[in-house]
C-alpha cells in the first residue's frame, strides 16, 4: 500500500469541522490520507463518499475500505458529485466537500504515468489512463499555435512560443513519446529559467491541465458544491498553482455577495442572496510541514460555509 502524509491534514480537518453524524465527500481520494482521517472522526451514522478519476486510486480505496459500510466509492471526477450524491440519496445533505487539486504523489512518483519529467516514462499524463488522449498523441496532433497558447495560458511561461516552435520542429524529425524526450526539447529551447526550477515544469503542467480538462472540471465542481452541501456544510479546496487558487477565491467571493441587481432593495429573493461565507483566510503549510513534505510548499487551502437558503 502506498503511504504518504497528506498536505495540510490538521488544517483540513479543522476547516471541515467534522461532525460524527455528518456525510462528507472527498472528491480526490488519491491514496486516502485525508479520507482515512475524516472517517476516523465519524460515528456509526456518519458517512464518507470517495471519488477519484484514477482507476488505481479507486482500487486503493476499495482495498482499504473493503469492510467499511460507511464508505461509498466511485470511479468518477469530482465534477460529477451532483450525480453521485443524487444516486446515493444524499444530494443537498453533505456536511463537507474536500477537493485536493492537481496531480497526486502516487501519480507523480510512478514513471509509467508520465507526469514527471525527472523520470523516464511514456508521455501519458492522463489522470484516468483508461480513456482519452495521451500527452504524446496531443503533442503529435496539436498545431504550433495551440501548443503555444496552452503553455502560455496554463503554464504561464513567457517562452511559450519558443517552446512550441521547438516541439514542432523536433516532431518533424521523430515522434515525442517519452517524458525525457519532451523535457530535453524544452531545456534546449529555453535560453534561461527560474533558479531551482526545471525549464519543463510549466509546460508539463500546462499539457496536463489541457489533457485532463482540470480547470473546466474545477469550475463545474465548485458550482455543484452549492447544491450538494447542506446549510452549514463546508467546502474546502487545496490548490497548488495560481490558476486554480484564483478560480476558487473568485468563486467564494462571488457567492458571498448578493446579486448587485437587488442592492439596496428591502426584499432580496432567495436566488440572489449570498450563498457562502468564507471561513478564515487562505491557509498555507508551515515551514515544519514543508520540511517534511516539499510538495506542500505551494499548497493553499480555502474554506467556505454554505448559508441557509
């Protein structure tokens, strides 16, 4: 069994304010670090729903919780939480939703998944590796313009056009099928890079986000959280880069305000009233946690509570 220390564990448990009789949804099970600790705080009537797009994560969940009647496990993206909770008869009744975004440690550490440029492996990058287009297939088909746009928009790399040009030039000679190949093409194309950061970091991030539709999935999940949570239920989201964190922050800000159309009026209809209130400020990992787990360095936790309709 893969073991790891989940990011911001104590902070997440405090933010969720776990109730013994509550129903909680972990939309990114991974290897169950957060889910296991949530379950440990639930009583006999409590319930945990675990979702993941990754078949290996789902298999790990089913193995870990094989004899646990309080746990429901689904192979699904968190963008399907509304359908899953409706199927389970708990839509609108969740006490908490946790989303731990981005690629998981097991995915990064498994060279065969193709997420890491530091290990040689097939250029895959699919979170659900049973369907969809691989990174190698996308790179082989995408135009130079589309590659540059993706790297600029989702990797925020100022050398996006240079990198795209190098990728297209290289693929004319031979297919780019491995992580090391792509990383080397980028390293040779980029004239300089940030100290301590590999020049391929941003491009790998961008391609992964595009392939997995990560920002679209997040946008949908945030909307659905409003219909799956009960009043007083908590939404907790851990982000690892600014694009995700900005989306989460703006969603929470938008939904804690009433519709401006009704500003100053004595009666505001239910659909235009604030739907959320933010709980505390953004939370970051402590230096002690970062020392134990360097991947926690960029983690940001934001929490909001659903208001009564």
